[in-house]
């Protein structure tokens, strides 16, 4: 459970750095966003590297055997 909490903190840190229009679009999406929809939203709002950053953190975590 601690690993999940750490990941959520990392995701929130990335989220807090996003441009305000992108944060609003994510917060007010009519349905929870799957990764593909989130990627499209990020590209539309000029933050296409957000998923890459998250995926890199997940890969590093997996490579370390933490999840």
C-alpha cells in the first residue's frame, strides 16, 4: 500500500506542474480518463510529455522491483 501512496504523491506532483487549462480539463472531464484519453488531452493542451514522465517513473519503479 505504501508504494501506491508514493506513486500517487508523484502523480500529484506532476499534475500540480501542468498548465492550468490542462488541470481543469482533467478535473472536469465527464468520465475518468484512460491513458489514451489522457494522452490526447495532454497533446491538445501542449503537455504531451506528461504521460512519458509518468511512464518513465513507473518503469524505473518496476525496474527497481517496487511495483
